[in-house]
């Protein structure tokens, strides 16, 4: 068996599951996908996609500058000088092999597929754990802070979906209570727009000067509250110490000699 025969057998693997015109990449349809796109890059011509084979003749689509639409036929031997690229859409994963050797090794040792399997299993487990958590809708100031941070990082406006993602990551989309919490967050955002803390434009929101001032007032109140709590704690422990010393001085509590503060 010569090298050309091996390459022809590898190409046949890809062509048996040639990609359709539409490839679902999400949901149950995406998980069921198992197909290949075979591209050939030639030095003197535009790239082409191999769709099928009829004996030694390959049926291809050539690139017209915008898309692959020009039908053509080429012998297998005439394309061997080009660089073959195999893209395998398996489930929601995509693996691209740059050349015959990568394709052969991938088919033999299955390493890309093991990696993809582990990746999606880990994601499913992570989503399962996340779905057991209770989503907590952020309060007024937290929503304002989220939008302010997004705008400071370059976003002009932020939609309610983006706000949810910034708070809960992309995992919230698959949470069983996602719709309820998105509706609640949108309600709060609309309320903030009515109070002029936000400006609503279509489905997007942006913070106003009044909203920024509200954040600053809240943070100042929180600082004062924290200082008050710390002061109360210091007073509490100071009172405990004074009471203990009073008991010692009154002789109601006897301390070991080394700790007797009355001497």
C-alpha cells in the first residue's frame, strides 16, 4: 500500500460524512452533528472544498472571492500537491487537522475527541452544580455598579442580558430559574431608568451622572456604617476590659500573682 492509497482512504473517511449546507452548532441538533469539511489550498489557484468522489474524480466547490459556489471536478492526483485541511464537527466541538499526518493521528489515537469529551463532561458537571444554586437578583446599587464597570471597560450601553451575564456568567442561561431572574433584573433596570439613574435606549441601558452620584452616596453611607460598627466593637471590648479591671480592683476576682494588676 503506497502513500497515495493511504491518503485516498483518509479522504474517504471525511467524504462519507461531508458537511451539509447548514451545520447546527447548538442544542440537541448540534450535539448530534458528525461531519467533515475538506478544504484544499493550492499555490496557484483559489482554495476549494471537496464535496464527494466519483472514482478518482473529486467533485468540488471553488472559492469565488466571497463564498464557495463554483462547481468543478478534479482528479485526486492533481490535488495531492495542495495542502489538505480537514475540519471535523463532532457534537458541539470542532477539530481542525492541518494535513494528512494530523488527520491520521487524530483518527488513530482519538486524542482531540477525548479532550472534547472531558471538556463537555466537566462543563455539564459545572452547570449541574451551578443549577443547584439559587440565583440572587442584585439590588439597585449593585446593578448600577455593574453597568458603570461595564462602561468603564469600554461598553457604551449594556442590555439586561449582558447585565445578567456580567453578574452570573454565561451559566445563568441554562439555570432552571433563568427566565424569572432575568425578568426581575429587567424590572429593576427599567425602574432605575424611570428614576433617571439610567438611560434606556431600545433594549440597552447606560448610567447617568445621577446614577454615579447614587453609587457614591451609597459607598459613603457604607463606609460610615462600617466605621460605626468598628467603633461599637471597640467600645464593647473596652467596656469588657474596664469591667474586668473593676472586679479585680474590688477584690471580687483573684488573679495569679504574675497577672495581679493591683500590685
